């Protein structure tokens, strides 16, 4: 929605701060100011995205001015300072000061909490320790005392709320049997060199239709894992390093069939040569009960602290092959080490020895190299320079590079 800075200013008894300060205040309160456009008459137009929870009460310039009054703690003109009454309130919420303070982890006074709520046009009636909040009709997002605590928190300032450790639970943790079994299956397949994938739950066909789909091809809940897995395998087969490489993947996820949700496991394999072949087996999670080790039962057993995450590059790779003749007695490992040394940090995979044969008393070795950067797209010219450097080092050793 678009709002005029001048229109907003007319509701205040004092001048608003600069349009930049107004925009920052709204952004800090979970609004999205997408654009500020200067107008000819010394005005500015603010293009503001109103999030769904505030859509019912932010429809006009006056509505936004009331929000600004709350977040800037700057009063409106008296004729716009309307508060709900017992008769006009949409809802009455009972709460105590302790309720609010316990939720936020602070020690605010009754006066402070009432003041914060009044800024968002919530009138608080007191009767001993019990308080009653009168909610204005347009605030459809305020329905329980937790919502009131959230309003107090954002006006008090999230940065002012101290962090504190949570108390450790003394209860015995019992893991779901499905959780344990799923992790046993996961470990079993990872040990067999399978890679886990996560497919889309939403698809273009199924038995259960989504009321408000994000896209036309995601209007249903999936009835199986296999269809999405087949597409994943076929896509990856187009990008294998060697045409004889095998793709091995699995997925553990929910499907929706017969009006019910069910956990299943799909295991798939695919090869490109000698011909494209994809095989997928899909079972209920429970069908694996007797197929995996039952020794892993605790969450700690699945955690491997010695493993560290390594980011992957989102930029395309460049693949190069180098073939050369060496003496029959020469070891391929020596050639591999020399190539690695000369290739430098842009070599992310390889050299892979993928072909070898003997001819006229010499041995041919063919290597595949994969270059990739983590911060940019590589150009053929810079990789060509690295290849020339590698070739020069190989030839210096007396080896004959095949061109």
C-alpha cells in the first residue's frame, strides 16, 4: 500500500521526524517499506507492505498514523485518540502483570505495561491484581494474553529484553519410535554411499488439494516419493562427472494418500551409460524395522561432533581433461601430485585417473580435473592459463602431453 508522508503528518499534534526515521521505525516493527519516492510538492510516498496479521487494521492513512504514534511514542491530535470502551471492545482479555513479565523475562511495572498497551489503543481496566484488556475492533490479531505480551515487547524494545538460559528439563526424554527408526535407516543408507535428498511435498497432482497454492504446479500434496525422486536422479545424471557414474539417493518423508499422512522411505539408483536406467524402491517406514541395526537408540548416537560443515559453491564448474605418455615404470600417483600442486586452489575435485593404456613402450594416463570458485563464475581464459602451467610442469619432467 502507498501512503503520503504529508497525509500521515496531519494526524499529529507535533511534526513527524524525517521520512527516513519514519521508515526505519516501521521496519523495526515488522513492516516492509519497499520504496520511498519523492514528490514535487515536498512530499514523499511510502510503498509499505502490510503483513497479513496487521492487514485488518492498517487500511488507511489514519490507521498507519496510529501505528506510528505507538512506535514513535508521539501523540495524535486529540480528536484521533480514540480508545475502546466496554461496549465497543471486540474482545476482553484477562491477564496479570506476572503473566506478561514471565513471558518476557523482565520486571515491568503495572504502569509501564498499561502505558505500552494504551499506545496501541488497548485500554486496560484494573481490579486488584487481575487486569482486563479491552481490544479495539480492528485489532483482529490480539486474542490472548501472549499477544498482549508481544505488543509490550516490541514497544519496550526486543534489544532491551535480557537473554537468560532456559532451565534444563528433569523429565526423561523418550524419542518417537519413528524418529529412531528413521535415523537408523538414514545411517544404514549413508554407510552404503547413498545421499539423502528432500523433495517437494507439494506437486501438480494428488488426492488432497491445497486451498491457496503458491503456484499451479504445487496445488496438491504428493501421494508418493518416487515421482519426485525420478526427476532428481534424471537431472543429476545430466551433470555427472563421468558418464558411467552412478547416482545413489534416498528420501525419508511424508506422503498423503487415502486421506492420511504416511511416512515412507524411497531408495533410488540411476546410471547414464550404457543407457539411462533409473530404479526406485519405495516402502513404508515400518517395513524397514527388521532391515537395519537396532543398536542406535539415543539422539546422541546420531551426532558425530568430529564432522564439520563445508559450504559448496553455487557457481558453475569447468571440467578439463589432460592426457599424457609416461614411462611404463612411472607411477600415476606422482603425476597426480604434480597436477594438484600446479592447479592451485581452484581445483576442487580430481585429478581423476579415468583412462590408461600402453603403446610403443609407454603408458598413457588420462586425468579429469574440476575447477570451481566459491565467490564468482570462472572464465575459460583463466582456466586455460592454469592448464598451460600444468602442461609446462609435466613436460619439464620429460613427459609427453597428448594434444
